[in-house]
């Protein structure tokens, strides 16, 4: 006699797990099919209301109708911020008659008052606008632009640095995010790209 073949069924827990996974996959497929496609750029940017050095309020509505750049940093930044603003200025000078501005938004409102920001951006192209606001206003703009900013530990003299992301945001004439502008190219090339959005 040949030995009887044993038939083994899957344990009940495995059967249940497979059934749940199948239902979850079907549900995910239905959700994806029913959800309208979203532009990832829509997750960056949004309304803001900040102060310029001359005491005026600048809002996102004021920027509508022309493309603009947004860069976050602070006036005590030792190298990255001034270097980036200098690069932006070189590009803007390649576009002397073009209505495009660059907003320099502080991540350090404790020290960077509107007046301090105005004085600082005076070293760069006149279309670079320094913006400040209350800590709550700055935090809201940082959140809208997905900016990382954190105050570093205090030094012996009470000074401190700010750790922050360094991205130049290109926004279109409707205030929608286009891309993180690459400044590591010849300024003529960057200026030509910006002209295409005017």
C-alpha cells in the first residue's frame, strides 16, 4: 500500500490576513481612482502677509501678475544666505527691465525686524525685498513653503545661529510653485529661464 497523501490547508489566520490584504488593495484602488489628481506644486506656497522695511504690508495678492522668487534666510547668516542673494542679484541684473522680484523672508524674526531686513537687502539688487513679521506670521509662511528652520543653541555671548533649508522658490504669475530654481548655472541661462515665465 502506498502511503496516504496528507492535504494541509492554510491556517485560518493566514486566510484571514490574505482576505484583509485583498480588501485593502481593492479599497486603495477605488480611492485612487475616485480622487482627483493633485499637482505636487500645490503643496508649496500660499497666502502671506509680511512687513517691508518701509512699514508697508506685502501680501501674496500684491505679487500676482508676475513671477517672483522666494528665499528664506536670516541676516546673521555667515555665508549661504549672502551668497544666494548675491547669485539672485546677478541673475536679476541680467533682466534690468523685467518686473520680477525676489522676496527674502527671515527665519529669525527675533533679530530681523523689518528695518534690519531693509538695511541688509540694500547690499543686493533693488528688486530683492526683505520681509519680516511676528513669530506666528513667519511660522505660517515657513509652513506654507515647507521650510525647515530651527534656532541653534546659544553661544557664550548670547548669539545663536539658525539651521534652515536653503531653497530658491520660483513662483509663477498666479503665485503657484513652479520649481526650486537652480542657481548653480551661468546667470544668463537662469535669466533666460525666468524670461519664459514673464
